[in-house]
C-alpha cells in the first residue's frame, strides 16, 4: 500500500465526511478509497473513523492522525511543486517510443502545453507498433499497452481504459446486434493479431464468465489497419476504447455488449533497464499520466 496515497485519501475522507465525495475529488472509485482507509486502520492497529447514519467522523486517534497526516501530505505537495518548478529548465532531446495509433490520437495532440512549458526541450516521438529495443534506439521512455511479459523492465502503470466490442452502426444494422458474447460467433471479426489482441476473449457479467474464440477472415498487425477495416464494415473488432475514442464520441462507431466486461487495457511507462530515468522522461510521464486520467469534459 502506498502510505502517502493512503494518508491523502484519509485526509480527504475526514475533510469531506464521505467516502464517495473523497473518491470523486481523488478521481478514484469509492471501493478503492474505502480499502485504503481500512488497510491504514489495520496497519496502525486503531480505528480511525466512526461510521454512522449521520456520516463519518474521526475517532480521537483518527483526529490526531489526521492532523499529522495533513502536514505530511501538504509537505509532499510542496516538495512536488518545488520539483516541478525545477523541471521548468528541462532542455535537450527527449526520445519517446509509442504505438502509432495511440500516439496519433492521444499523445501528439497533447504535446503543445508540455513543449510550451519546456521551451528548451526537443522531442523525437518514435512511432512503432512493435516493442523496440529501448537502449539500442536511445529511447528515454516508451508507452506500452497490455500485459508486460518481461519482468525485468522498469515500468509504471499510468492509465487504464476499457476494452470494447466495436463496429459501425451500418455493420450492426446489416448483420444484427449481438446480445450475448456467443452471438459474436455468427459475425465477422477483424482480429488485431498482436500481443494484447487475438481471437480468444473472456467476457464477464456479474459472476458469469463467457469465453469465445472469434472467427474472422481478416487479421491485422497494426491498429490503423484495424480501424480502416472496421470503418469499411468488414466486421467488428475487440479493441481498447483508446483506439476508437474519437469515433465513439461522434457516433461513427459504437460499442455493443456493454453489459458485459472485458479485461481492461493498461498503459505503462517503460524505462530503459540499467539506468536511472532522466528528469525529462519523468516529467513527460507525469504530464501524460495527469492528462490521460483527467475526466473528460
């Protein structure tokens, strides 16, 4: 458990008097905040909060801990602000590796404020759907999606999004909308044939799991190809919300089977093994993490 994050969550719960309000302000789920506070109480061996129908109130021990925890959190925030000011002098070249479609849709359009904040910094964004050799390519940080098979990597998860069954309205009007995962077997799938994609998927609805092996005559090894095939009504695709986010917003494509869930897609910041992450790389990762987790307007 991240002690500072748990203390910050506890401070916010005391100040709001509510797990749900604290979770909303922290951009977390209520169960996550409740779990952090419960683990904090377990680790300290004392009850910090009194829970009643009138709300949440700190115990005597909780009030004492709140006052100390608040000072710690404020000092950490101040240290972070000071570090960010120091990072304003970042200069030189920053080399970032990312998948083509993800970078085109979600990285490059967000770079203007980052570059404006660091006018002496230059960037090279290396677009490749493959996982390239970071050290050999001189990459400072890579943004990679899905499960990381190499346990030796220095990585930190910075964002997460749902995976969905996606097709055009025209495709579903012509072929029918699937109601349960098994219905997908009667459809043409555009299979994203890379690590993190494939034809085998397990859906979940409450406590029920449903596994399907999709059938499709078209397999594609790049996200741009998957998008083009879906737009051409060649079939549906199982893909991250990131891959089709603009079109999901406009209605050019839509997601079906929304009452079933798939394992979410993780985004990782991966640093070259064997050397300390540069201040430039850390600043960029912090910027992208904040941008991607900011609630949509």
